[in-house]
C-alpha cells in the first residue's frame, strides 16, 4: 500500500506544478486583458503583487514543499499523505481567495477533498474538508466586504459551494469505505489463493512437494542442464513398504511416510526440490552442483532414515535409490528411466543402497528411446564403501 500511495503522491504533485503554471498563465492573461480594456480599478503594481506574485508564490511553494517531503526518508507515510493533501488544499484556497470575484473558483478546494480520498484515510478527509470550508468562507467574506452591494449574492454562493464541498466529502468517504472493503476482499482472496496453491504444491502427509510440482521443476531444471550446470534426478522407493501396511496397518505406514518427509525436510539443502511421486516413491531434483555431492547426500540421507526407531516395530525401514546426472539438456521422462533403473538395481542387489548413473551421450539416448532398454555397458560399477555407483571409464 505504501508504494501505491507514494506513486499516487508523485502523480498528484506533478499535477500541482501543472496547476500552478496554468494559474500563473491565466493570471497574466487576465492582467493583459484588463490592461487592454482599462478595467483594472487599482494600480498595476498592486494588481500584479496581489493577483499574480503572491498567489503564484503560494502555489509553487506548496508544490515544492510537497515534493521535498514526499522524497524525504525521515517522514513517515501518513505524514507525507497529509502534507500532500494540504498542499493541494492550499493551492485551491490560494486561487479561490485571490481571484474570489470569480465565484466558480471557490469550488477548487473540492479537488483537494477528492484527491485525499486516494489515501484511504477518513481522518485526513475530515481535516481537508474543514480546511476547505474555512477557506471558502474567508473568500466569500472578503468579497462581501469588498463588494457590500453584492452581499446576498456572495452569501448564497458561499452556502451553495459549502453544500457541494460537503457532498464531495460524503462521496469521498464512501469511496474510502468501498476501497477498504475491496482491499479486504482482495486480501482474503489472495490468502485463499496462497492456501490453495500451498495445498496443490505440498503433500499433506509428508510436507514434501506434490508430484505435479516436483515433476514440473524437474523438467525445467533438466532442460537447462549442461557441463557447467549438471542436474541430478534421484528416485527413492521405501523398502518392503507394502509389508508394513499389510502387517502393521496403513496408519503406521503413514507414520513411516511422515518420518521420511520429516527427515528430508530437516536435511533440506539449497537448489534441491523433493516431491512425493506416488505411494512410497519420491523424486529428488538437484539443480546444479557436483554430482558426487548429490550422491553423497542421498547416501547420507539413506543412513539417517535407516536409523529411525518406530513404536510399532523393532525393525528399521530403509530405502533403495537410483540417481542419474545429466550434463546436457534432457527431459524428465528420459532421466527418470535411468533413475528408476537404479532403484531396481539397488533392490536386486540387497536393497538399502544408492545406485548412480550418468546420462549417456545423446546418440545412445536416442537408441535407448528406440529400444526401451539400457544395455549393461551403459550401467556403472558399485563403489565398495558407500554403495554408490561410479561411471565406467
């Protein structure tokens, strides 16, 4: 809101300078017409001082004060709005007072009343309205004193202008109420939208991302992969999870899933997106960094998760993982084939391990897409200490 009000103030202050310039030009034109028609009742010097110099000086001074205060960092936002509004009211009052014989100009303070409504402050609106009514009264009484023969005309005109001012204030107040109601509606709608987005993007059991969100991110990251910016995709499948559900019930199965999500969230790192792919299967997307670090992260996570104790059983729950690293743009589906193959390799070789692949050259990828098979020479050899898989030389 503060930035919007600052933008509104800047625009309004530019209008102030434009009005001041127009007022000066109009005063000079009226002076020229008066000289040509010889209908200026007092000396030219006095006329220039009272009708041109003083009003213009007040108008430009009010505009400059508003501009300086608006650009100051030592003045709070509410005070800036108040100064800006009173500058507008002062310009309107100056023009209407020094040119009060034009009754229509008495309505200029209404502009200040309408302008200040953009700041959504009812108290400020009340102050500007009172100020404007007082300036109209001063202008009217000055003309009544200067032209006593037209006393009734100026009195009636004053009452009409004050009624118009009051109507303008009522309209502005209703606009402020309406804008505040609309702001509340928009705020509530944004809150609901953010809540819905969070629910769409976050799995409510594990508090990891949902499959659509994680897969979308994986596609974006993998399409941006390069030698300087490798991207790794890991697929995790909890070992013997079906037997946990069958033996201990789905409620305890949910506990295992929640524990896994909690372990991941407690060990979350930068440039990593994790999502629940389905059931007990999860995907990890590492956007940039050394692929050895990605493998190390998955292996350390495997160890931490395997050490968790459960109330419903003495056995530990482990996971099997396959991870693939791409150093050229590729799709999620292509990378997933290798990562998923790594999961099967881990399960076939004792489970509770991490198997890693490097994406083959593009021509080999095309061959795999055609045959649907990954040949043994495209696989890798097991690291004896960590269970990681190193690429063939």
